[in-house]
C-alpha cells in the first residue's frame, strides 16, 4: 500500500502559488454532555460568489490541522472532531482552474494522493468524526464529508453532487470507493455516473439524505446547533445511527455486478464508447465491492492520474470554461444600455414551434404574449397546447396555482394583426420559405409601432433577404432557437447587414431573460450550427450516394463521440428539413456541399431506419437502402477510416473559412455553439480541439485553431 506520508508534495505547492486558499479554522465547542468537539470550518475568506475550493495548499493545511487534532485527541483534550463550511457552502471540490494546468501525469497522481492523504487523516484521529454539510457540496466537497464517520445535512442544501464524470475525470478522493459502500451500488451509480450525464444533475438536501449520504437532516434555522446536539447524542449513545441503504452480503454477491453490467449497456447505447471517464468510474465502482479502502484509493489514484493527464479532460475543461465564462460575455455584443424594453410579445404562427416560443416568453418575461395565425381554429389549437403545458407544470409542482393563473391570463390569441400594435418584440415561426417570411413581415410591419423589434427564427435563410420588403430592415434580427425550445440552451442571434445596435442589444437582452446562451453570428447560410451539420450530413449522403453501405457510413464517425449518428440526426430533424438545409448550402457553396437527389427521395419515402413499436432501431429500411444504392458496378465505396478523415478535413476547412469570413469572432464561439446547440460532447472540446489533435487542421489549412494545442500531458 502507498504510504502517502513519504511523498514529497512540495512541487504541487510551488505550482499553486496563486491558489485561493481554503483555510481550516478550528474552535472548540463544548457539548451539552460536557464533552468537547473540535469544529473545523472551511473558509477561503471570500463571499458566496467564490465558493470554497480545494487546491494543494488548502489540502495540506487541512491535513496539518487534522494531524494537530490527532495529537490533541491522544492527549484527551477533545472527544470528537467535525468539519463544516462557511455560510451556505461546504466546498465546491477541487480548483478546476489549477487542475486543468497540472503539468504532468506524475503531478496529477500526486494531486490524487494528496486528497486521499488529507481526507484519510480523519479516520486516524482516534475519536469519532462528523461532517456537517451546511450547503453546497460538489466533488471533493462531498468526499470531505464521506471521509468522516457520520454526516448531517442542511435541508436547504441547494446542490450535492459528484460531477467529475461530466468533466472527463472520476471521483478520485475516495468517492468511487466510499460512496457505493455507504449507499449501495445502484444509488452510487446514479450519483457518480447517471446524474453527471444528465446535464450534471445535482441532489437537494432531502434527496441526499434519502439516499443515505447523510445520517440526519435538519432545517437551516438552527442547523449547526441541531447538528452539534445530534453529534453529542451519538457520542453518549443516546442516538443510534441506522443506515438502511448500506450494502449487505446479498447485494454484494448478487446485485452488485448485475447493476454494473446493466449500467455498462446503458452507457454504450446512450453515449457510445469514446468517452473514457464514465467507464473508468464504472470499473472503480465495480471493484469497490470488495477489498480495503486503501486498495480502492490506490485504484482512484491511478485512474485520476491517467484521466487528468489525458486529452479528454483538457478538452472538457476547455468546454466547461466556454459554457461557464465565455457564454456570459458574448463576443461582439453591443452596450446593454441600448436595449429596448419589452413589455409585450407577439408570436406569428400558432403551430408547435410558435406555441413553444409563446410558452417560453410568457414564463421567462412575465409579459403579455399574443399569438396569431391564418384562422381561428389554428389559434385555438395553439392556445390549447400552451394552456395544457401550463397545466402540466402546475401538476408537477413546477409552478404554483397563482403563477398558473397569471400565465394563463397573460396569453391570448387572435387573427387580428391590429392586436400587435403595442408589441415591442414580434417573432415569426412560419414555414421555412423565403417568400412566406418576407410577406409575413411586410404585413405585420403595417400594424406594429416604429420601435418594435422583429425577429425571425430562420435556421438557414438569409435574414437580409427576409427583410427585403420591410420599410425598416434595421429593426430585423435573426433569433434562431434549437428544438426542443424549452431544453436547448443556445440561440444564434444573427446580425444582418442592416440590423442596428439597439435591435441587436434588445435581442441579446431578451435571450438573457429567456435564460439562454446567445452567440452573435453573421448573416451567412446555416449560421454556425446548421452549416457544420450540413457539412456532416452532406458527406454522409455523398458516401452512400457513391456506393458506401449505410452500415459503414453509420459507424464511421463513432470516433467523434457524437450524441447520434448522421442518419439518426437526419431522421430527428426531419428528412425534408435535412434536404432543404443541404440544398441551401449547396446553392451557396456548390464546390463544398453536395446536393443529393437521393435525400429528397428518402424524404418522400419518410424514413431511413427500420424501427420496432417502441422506436428502437432494428436495422436499415430496405426501401431506403434501394433508394441510395447506385447501379451495379458504378459505385466507389469508402472505408470507415477514409470517411472519417474526409469529414475531419472537410470540417477543419469549413470552420477555418467561417472564421476567415468572421461568421463568429473565434474558434471558441464555434465550439460553444456546437456544445449548446448540437450536443457536441465536452470531452471532444466542441469540435476545434479535436480537429487540431487528429491533424485535420494542419492538413486543411496548414495551422491549428489553438496555440498551444488543447491536449494531454505526459
């Protein structure tokens, strides 16, 4: 077993000279029974906007604090030790900004070992230990608590989670071994793997208690006092701690491996096998069934060292920073003070997309929203959908009855465009056809005020051309949502040549109030997301059109780790929509985007895959295969490797052209759009770090998107 005490951690300290140190502040607390508890409070000296994080300097201070308490316990000065955090926060885990800069695999291993060394000291103190989870606890913050003998939690805790798998690593300071042995394998799989892959889902205080992560739960009013009394009860024997979720012999012998096997199959079907961290976490959870904690910690040390030093973690940290930081400061955004106030919203159209818009606007902006369509029956159908969704939110407890009544009162429908006269923001969601959109805006402009902003949800048409019939095209802006509207976080805000600063600022302000991430793009075909997707879909159709079997093409891009294959994506967005997008791009860039008459034929046929009654893919539809198969002897099929290289090089070339044309300001904006609008995975870094790593950037334009490359270390 590794003797952590013999390891020299001084190089980690030197690496962390600018660390915001979370200090370990100790005070003795007399308990009602007369016993004395030494209470450690983790506090970095900052307010709640800068949570406690755990870097090498802070970990060493925590270690030395526990070692000092160990000596006091041996001298009989204290009867128990507890750890808690500054107000509302225990700890938000490791300082990711520092972990992402670790210079070598050896340093990464030491980072894992230092966490185990520091937290493990809690078990050596010689008196009972407690963790009082008084608020936010993420990653290492949870592992601080797991290292104690007993835990309480504040019922108002907003988030407790082990999010490491989401970031391309694993819970490496004890979580992968201790948690399943505390709450059982099925619960641990949920916390360690399932929740992080569900957009980083977290647990509330009550949920954490119900799973058995904490032994007691108390309200925020007297949380610390109640926790101290409870700890005193444990010390005197008045409180007996029961852990119903702790795994027994039957679970270890029968359920453990079966649960891991089921989880593995679920992962393979949902995310493929490219992402490394979920599978390393799965291996660690499986191994936690037996053996000592020390053996489990050594496995964590090695796994964490490999992952921290690897490409996927570096790409994940890059992606995480894009979403957390760049998204909050959009490149090219005008002064917020120029934005116009929006007190009423008009939605042109009452179909599904328009109704989703109306629901989102009324929920987030809390202003009157009016929808319109060609006839009253369509308007009524749209209103019925919106009110039904409000009722669903009420039934699920997401909104109160008062809010339900208020939202219903704010939504109305009409066929009379005059009711748009006082709308400050009007958005269309009509058929994706240039003439239709032009006529709709030309008509509505007659009824709205001169200051009203007009927004189009076009996915690939020219915003400038859509506004060709407007008297005031400067008030028109592209505002491209992604489906489903309520879930997808991206909006592409399209800055057309005539769009003025006030209109653009208003669009950015509206996006922020909708709790969406807005990226400003130039008015070019497909903007960002659909231009990249069109490139991929075009290459996929070109491959099968020229004789490559569906099966080969469908596997060729698995190495990208994308959420679905190109043909699954085509069926999801709709074959007719896909054909339209491809046609639009071929018309604009005929030398780089293929047209495919076969895709139109597939659209008429209606499907590519053969599916069972539950929608699960059984294989490729026989008619679809016939449609794309070229006459015998005329095809030139490609291998998976040839296709992958062709797509990689084509994407590198296209993204480089987009940046040269200032479609967006930087490669980071391309990646942000693809992560939030198309579900490109964090471990890929969006797209551009991947293209750099596989050599596509060098092959396509003789350089790389990033300097230095976003890649692992030795």
